[in-house]
C-alpha cells in the first residue's frame, strides 16, 4: 500500500506558524483566540459550551494532560452534505440532503464551535460528503491548518477525514483492499480506511480514520470483515514503525463484546482505550432508548506511543449528541515515544 507524500501545508504558512507558536504557549493561545483568533478573525458566533461535558455527563472528572501528550478525538459529524445535489435526488426522504447555504453554514459553525472545546490536536471525522464541507469546517478551525479527506468518489458518499494541528507527511488508502466475510465471501471497506502519517514535533504519529458498515439494511459479515482486516492493517503499520504512536478510531457501528469489536481486540495487539472507564461513561449513541458505545479509539500496543490511563472521555451536550450531531465525540490523550 503506497503512501502519498504531502509536499506542503494545506493552508498558509502564516496559519501554521501561528498555531505552532500558540501550542507552545497555552496562555497566549487563550488570549489570541479569545480576542481575535489565529488569523485575526473574531471568535465564531454562538460558541459552544466552555466544557463539552456539562453537568458531569462525561463522568469521572478529567485527567491532567501530561506535558508532551497528543490529544486525539474521533467524531461522527452526522451527514455534513454540501449545497450541491450530486445524485439528482435530494432532500425530503431521499438519502442525499440538500441544505440551503444558510443551513449549511449553521451546521458547520456549530460543529466548529464544539470541536474547539475539545482542545484536540488531531480529529478523526466521519460523514463528511465532499472537500467543500471539509474546507468550510477547516476555515473555522485555525488550530487545524492541515486536513485530508478520504474521498471514495461515490455520489453523495459520506466520507472520513482527518484534521490536524501538525503537518501531514503522507497519506495511505485501503479502500481497494479485498476483505473476507466469515462465510468466505469477499467484500470491501464501506468507506475509506484513511491512513495519515504526521510529524508531531519531530515524532512520528500514525492515525487511521474509520467508519464501518452501519446497521441500516445490515450486513454484519461485512462489518466483521472490516474490523478483522483493520486490526491487521494497523498492527502491520505499528510493526513497520515501532517508535511511532499509532492510533485508530471512528464510528465502528458496534459495541464492546460484539464480534467486530472482539476481532479488533483479539491477541491484544490493539488496546481499546475506553476499557479503563466505566461503561456508563463511554456510550456515544442512543438507539431505541438504549445508550451504546459505537465510537471508539484504539492504540497499537506494539508501537512506541502509549495511552494516558484514565484520559478517555465521551464529550456530550444535552441529550447525548455533540455539535448538533446525534453522536458524542470521543477523545483521549497519548504520549509519543521518547
């Protein structure tokens, strides 16, 4: 699987320099973002809550973030469609939404305001339709000067993406990988399994953004095949880069103890970082009144980076969603190898 080098930042060098400086000076970050923003813009209207866990809905309090740690989040933004009807069948009961420019801007603004409250360095996104949506979101998040979309090329596809405060050095695709279901039939990933290599202050960090097959018109064998193959791909990446921090996450559409999540945890090569938190604090989605943990973060045990124990959180607002999405965001802190 070839990796595609990134030869320049996705945004201006001025933004990158600003973000780099702010990350070295948290007090300066707060002052600048609170007054002007990194590019001299005023802060967004209707900002999200200062604490993404109101009334203790994240549970358990927050672990002090260690110096040198990297905070990684995963978040299903819920159908971020642009204002162009690609399929010819949009709105109403059709799958492809067709928001007005005003509705689109409001969705992007709410997502961006909430994402800022996470204080994350890297965010793995699900359900971004096109580059237009990712660009609009990134334009409101100057703390993330680097981004990449795992576009599958399908009409009205909802794809994965990565936002990063650190430079992207290469990108890998696994969309064409042949997967094997338990019954021996073959399939492919529902969306891209996006592999992104980052330079985090001179240390290598590798992240995988995933969104497995949903349970709408369910195909559990495909979701199992996605999980089983993802485990192999992530473990192989860790073996090739034993000093790197390797993290995989996203909306995996299944809960701990299910066949797909058990496949991800088989042999202990990948650690599901929420395992050290109580079950009532890790749910991310409500289905038929039941709270379910279907959004996950995993770290590769064979590589050099480590999870900061107790740092996993599910960030929620109100009834359980986040940023206007029906999913909570999940986040945790990690330490790259020395």
